[in-house]
């Protein structure tokens, strides 16, 4: 959709400001998810059913998770309302938020949920592959920027590496930590690149019209 067809919508300046806020909140939300994973690691290393410390850690983990989920939902809302097209990026990011929240709930309740297998290799592999695919979809922000491509490759590779935690006998929280670390790095890097002018995100999506590359081959909107 071109600028001419959006005269009644937000101005480009407002859309860019809203997108910048989305990236900032995305960074904060993923940092909170990262903190959740670290808390889980400490929780399971020191767990005792009668320990007050364990109960405090569990309560803290829930608080951090809820705050992270709320911040990322707001980030997703801002993204949906600030950029045109990029359907797969927006859908993928929304699905990622829900997936991570569910994984965290299952992880903390795994002693009470018989169907959840925190050491499952299949779960770790699926979690990493889906998350890496979502990360890859962020290429639509600026699909022909080689610096940005390198960032996406590094972050996607880091996410895929998270599945190897299961091979080392670590619970799924390891994959959650690596996932959150990669997305925190992604959003922080996009934020810095926007500030330095190293990336140009066309909020109206006009640059995607009639172009070759990722937008047509992998993510046909």
C-alpha cells in the first residue's frame, strides 16, 4: 500500500516513531524472557520443595514472565500498526510471543504436567527451528541490506544452537535462554542500526513492490 492511499492513516514520521518504540519494547521484553530463563536455571539447580528460596524464585519467574509477555504483546501491537506488509514478520513475531509464553508456563509447571517432557529432544528441535524461521522473517524489514543479513544469520544460528542444550542433558530452559538471548541481540542491533542510519525500514512497504529477493521468493505477501 502506497503513501497516497494512506492519507488518513498515520504519517510516515508517526509510523517510524511507533516502529522505533516497537523495537525498544521488543528488546526489553526479550531481555525479560532472558531473565526468566536464568531464574529457571537457578530454580532447578537449587530446588527444594520446602525451601522458601525456591518459592521466591518461582514467584519471581512468574512475575518476570508476565511482564515480559505484556511488553512483547505491546511491541507486537506497535509493529502491526507501524509497518505495512511484512505479513510473515508480524504473524511470526506474534506466534513467537505466544509460543515462548506457553513454553515458560509448561517449564515451571513440568512437575505437575505429565504430558510435558522438559528433556525432549524433539521439543527442543521444533522450538529452535520455529524460532529461527521467525527470526529469518525479520529480513523483510530491509531485505537487501548485507549488514542486516549478517545479523539475521548470526541470530538464527544462535537460536538453532539452542537445541544442543538437550543433547548435553539440559532442560528446555536452555533453549529458552538462547532464544531470548538471540532475539534480545536482534532487537538491540536493529535499534542501534536505526539510530546510526545503517538500516532503512520503509514503513509503507513500497520498496517491496515488484522487487526480487526474499520478499518474493521466501515471503510472498
